[in-house]
């Protein structure tokens, strides 16, 4: 069994309308699903991805309205790293962010910036895997985000994570404090860096967990593989769009293993993704009550069409 890089990265926001604006209007991703947190259905779960909602491009957010800004620290992912196709794409994004009054800093062909709640993003040039692109009228496909490259996390002792990453998950070393998980379809990495002295604080603008990708066929086997190697995990959990297994690796980062089915078109055809609130079947009978507690959100594609 071999994991196919990053499936998705799940984060926290305190401002769903602002979050939708930044990730669709600024970063050019597609809102592919408006759903709810299955553990707390009064909370949005927003999914942004490429045009088809493919694993490897999917950044998601739980909305806790008005949540205070958090601070990444020991045992947390602190930056999401995206692929672009060329140095010209880095030039494009540097200018685009400046035009939209988003501060960034550049180091060669690397560009770093943050969303309005402080979640850091990094763009690097990488064409190792097929591009995962969302359509946007202001962003040519060749210059758009092409999916995840990796994540950066904080750990005082990344060697603690080596056994689980290499012997259990099948990762290979990719530099100091860095491990790559690459399967037949895609790859991605996690790099551990020295944490700040301050105590970590979960909250808006922080990463909740990172999910690694596998197939529907292999996904159930990971429960036994983790158990037999002394790694405590959840059982398989049905997340409606995919299935999940959660565990903490030794540095403290919350990991998930997620499969590739049934996908976002289980509810709506591809052209309608993100246009309405989707509730998992067990919550459908409570739709009126749940929707009354959620912040009203526009359909970005509809707003774009009628602007």
C-alpha cells in the first residue's frame, strides 16, 4: 500500500463570507461543496478545489463564526505549499496579489503570503504531477494553482516521526526534516521545522489536519496496518464525499487517510458543485434548523455570471 500524496488540508475560519471571497476570487479555486461539520452540523464545512474537486487540490474549512485568530506552533501544520507551472506563474501571482492588496514576499521562484486570517501559503514551481486546475476568468490555466506540493509543520524533534512516516506510511526521506509520500498517481511531502517559542493556539487561520490520499480499495486496510504497528487510530468514518481514518503522528500533527470515493458529484452534477448547501443524509431531516444557524453564502460562480 502506498499513499498518493496529500488528499486535502482542513483548516479553521471565523469568517465564512471572507473565506469564500479569498479562496475563490483571489486564489482562483472553485467552491465545490458547502456542507457541514459532521461532528457539529451547526458549523459549515467548505471545500475548495480544482474544477472537478479532485483529491490533491482540496483545501477545506470549518467555520466557527467570530473565532479568534489562532497561532500555529509545535505539532501543527503552519503553511500550505502549492504548485505552479513556471517562474512566469510566480511573476503573475506576485503581481496579482499586489493588485489585490495582499502582502507577499518572494525568494527566487518561491512566493509566500497569507490569507486574511493569517494562514500561510507558499507557491513553488513544480510540474512533477498532472495539474489540478480550477477555471477562473482572471487566471489563465497555465498560471493557475496546480494542486498541493506539500505542507510545512512545526516539530521540536522530527526524528520522533520517522518510524511512523517511513515504516508505517511508506514515506521516503526528502531532505532534512522532510518526507515524501508518493504513489502511482501523485506525491506530496511534509517538512518539519523548528517551532516558535510561543504556545500553539488553535483558531481561525490555523490548520486542523492534513489528509493523505489512498484508493477506495486500499483504504480499509490502513486501520489494521496502523494498529499492527502500534498506532492508535479511529475506525473508518464515512464523510459522505470520502472515507476517513484519523490518527496523530509522534510530533503531534493530526493526520487523516482519505480515499477517493464517491467524490463531490455524489450529490450534484459537476456543473452545479458548490451552488447549494449539501447535508449528509443523517442531517437532512433537520435542514431548516441547520440552515437557520449557518451564515448565508452566495454561490461564487452565479455571482460571477451575473456581475
